[in-house]
C-alpha cells in the first residue's frame, strides 16, 4: 500500500489564501522594505487583519497565540491541525518574503511560545491582541539557551526582572516580550522560566535596532530590563522549579517554533528554485525528470540535486508539525527539520545567485535578497550545530550533561 504524501484537502485553503496574500501583497513591496531598513511596513496591518478574521472563523490556524489553542483556552479540536496549518501558512508567506512574515502583527514567534507554555487562564487573560517578541539571546551567549543570566526575583506578588537581551526579532514593534530569565542561578537550567512583559513598561528600554545582512524589513532590537516589575501571574506556565525535569519544560517552546522556522526556510528555498528554473529554461537549458542527472547538462544536474534536497527538508518539516498535532513527541524531528531545511535554504539561495550569474547578483531579481535573508534561518531558534547536538542526544538517549 502506497503512502499518501499529499496535503489534506482542508489545508489547501490555508495554502491558497497564504500564497495569494504573499504574491499580491508581499512580493510587490519586498524590495521596498529591504531598502528601507527599520521602516514599519504599514501594508502588513491589512494582512494581519485578514489572518485574524480567518482564525476567528475557527477553521484555519496561523502562527500566533491562537494557532494552537481555541479562544476558550482549551485545546483545539484539531482544527485542520493547528501546527500543520500554521506551518503551511508560514511556508507560503515566506515564499513571498520571510522578513515581512516576521513583521506581521500578532504572528510573532513569541506568540507561538506563549501558546506552547501558557496556562488556559493566562491565554484568556492575554486575549487576541498580543504581539509577542521572543527574548532569549544575551550578550554573553547565543544558542546555549541554558546560559541565561537575566534574573527574575520574586518580591511579594511581583517578579523583578534584570538583564539585557539582544537580537530580539520585532523587539521594538511587538506589544509584549517573552523574556527568558532564571529564578535561581544556583539551581541551573531547571530554574529558567519565561515571562510575558509589556514592551512599554517601566524598566523596559529598547536600547538600539541592529543593522543586518538580511531580513531588513524585520526590526531586531537590543532590550534592557532594569528592575522591571511584573505580576507573578506573568510567569508563563508552571512557576515551580522541577530540578528532576531540568530544562525540558521551557525548551518545549522550541518544539512548536522550530518547525515554523523550518517552514520559513522551505518557503524561501522554493521561491529561489522557481526563479532559477525560469532563468535556466529561458537560457535554453532543459531540466528533465526522464533522464539520469549524469546524462544532462551540469546546470540541470545541479538543479535536480537542489530540488531533491529541498524535498527532504520539506518532508522532515511537515512530519514534525504532524507529530505535534497528534501529541507525538517531536523534539528530535523538529530539530532535524530545522537543521536540514535551514541548511538547504542557504545552499539553494546562494547556488541560485551563482547559477543565475549577473542576474542573480544584481537587484534585477530577488535572488540576492533571498540569499541574504536565508542565512538567519540557520542561526536563530538554535544554530545548525545546536540542532545536530539535540538530534544526537535524542538518538543516543543522552542528557545535555552527558553530551555537550
């Protein structure tokens, strides 16, 4: 019996609407906001309203805090598969422009983090108007999330947060910030918790906006927390420190967000492949699926290799979201999909620039922009090396202390 690898028909509506929005709304302004770094893309307000209206119909899920829970705070009844729906939406919108996807209000990675660890009461209190940035990285560390030094000290009914976060995506635009902080450094990883903090809040200062290689339409901020006091209810999830569970609790956030980042990589790589195919075809290069690669031109053989690599990344990514929707632990698969897809995206976009020659290197097409944008997907939400480390630990059954 053959395995059916086609998308469910109900998800096709998500794909069609997201692709149309990407083609009609994002592609036309892609270059504009790449050249106008730090300018807010006002056109995205319309897209955000569209996503919100569709989500409220309770038939399609997107990447925000409502993507994995319903409005009553309980688990969704598999509305087309909340994770799968959010994933294919991110894939299609990233085909249009990944930086603009990262800038859509109320669709941030912080929203997915809230969804994965917040209690039903917290979700209900936060409501649907939250746009959350994710603040993990600090000046002293990057992908080693366990090295958090930002502190959260309980003082009466409030936590007092102190520390500095860097490379916070949408940090100056989001309404809230999901901050990773430690309750007690002496207890190690188990004491790291996430907190929801309003961006415009006493003690919260956006220090600067970064100038970057790519994703220029998305702002990236450095944020300082200086005696920022938040109600103790703003600690997301379980406030107890479970030393026996270690870092697993807060790391569950990545099981939802890494497939979304992998989908971004799949989307941008597909965009580059489509443009490259057209350029090669217009140049008279035949790409055949009826002949072995060695019997075709070098350009055609290279294109087929890239396309096969893309397919592998796509299938790994889809699998990790399917597992999440079916309550199957997906930590290993989320890291596998993210590692493969992010590397593939960087390889394909750079190779497309090379194979397209002067056309690829110039601003005549978006190929050079996609090459610049794709690199971040192999860095944030855990670098390539971190993903490989996670996969190795899962395969070998070793803890983070046993395999570093």
